[in-house]
C-alpha cells in the first residue's frame, strides 16, 4: 500500500467543526457505556478459554 498523492489544486486535509460541550458529553457517555458493556463480554470469554 502506498501513499495517496494529492492532485494539483486539491487539498485533502479535512477539518471538522468543533464539538459543543453537550456533544462532547454525549460522546463520552456513549464511550463509557460501550466499554462497560463490552468489558462484561470480554471477561466472560476469558474465563471460558481452555488451557492449551
């Protein structure tokens, strides 16, 4: 896989708008909930592995 060359006159840099405090809190809450749900799934899988 190589580098992508920018064509002349085209700028591939993308700049998103800044998040509001409300959006930032919603995203943080979602990430925390996601990690809490998946932590339970991962810990139960770890306990069921058979020794090699």
